[in-house]
């Protein structure tokens, strides 16, 4: 069995502080699973009729793995998501789908989904750039009077600079 870990940097750049990658590699080796670590930037993708030969690293076509474990974190960009989507479309089992990665990058959307399924979420308010402090206080409140006063002073100062 062969798998890829798509990490924010390549295997050559994995540092000792990247404990989770080292542990995943050690466990895979114990299980007899061949795992390679790639950075998204190492890939080139071609969309063709012969998709099985559409994934390249360093200009060389790679045989597709049995699975992919994306570990790119919050810095996942358009190319990283496109790579995951491409591999999914080719039938590669993906442990974190492109859709789930894209969803969790949007905090408000994530909270909306959790609330939709009646899971507890912190009361959250989406506001425009000009903060209506009274509206925030009315719907969310402040933890204590000092926090409210601090927020009001800071907002008033910013408003006086930005919206003259």
C-alpha cells in the first residue's frame, strides 16, 4: 500500500518540530505502508482524457497512491485544494476531502453547519467593518463592564480616525 502526505513543505524540509509527520511516517513503516511526503508546490497537474497520467512531480508522472492525507493546515491555498480535488476525482481515497478543508477554513460557515445540526456553538455575529457597538452589546453583550468600556473607547478612537 502506498500513500502520500501532502504537507506544507516537502519531506526534505520536515523539521524535528514537525512531530506529527515523523510519527505518521514511523507508524506507516511499522504497518508496511510506503508513505511519501510532498509539498503542494511540487506537483504539476494536467487535465486530459488519460487522467491516470496527469499527476507529476519534477516533470515525472507518478503512479497514483492508494490514499492521500492532506496536512497543509490553515494555509491551504487554491492550488492545494485543486490538487486534492484532482486526486479525489481520480479515485484516490482522501482522508480530509477538499470540501471539508474548504469548509473549516471559513469559521462562520463552519459555525453555521454545526448550528444546523443542533450542535452547541458560541453565539457569533458577523459585522461590517464599521462596528455598531450598541448592536453588539444588545445581541452578544460583553463579559463585564470594563471590557465594554475598553471596547467602546477603542472603537470610538478608531472611528474618529477612519470615518471623519
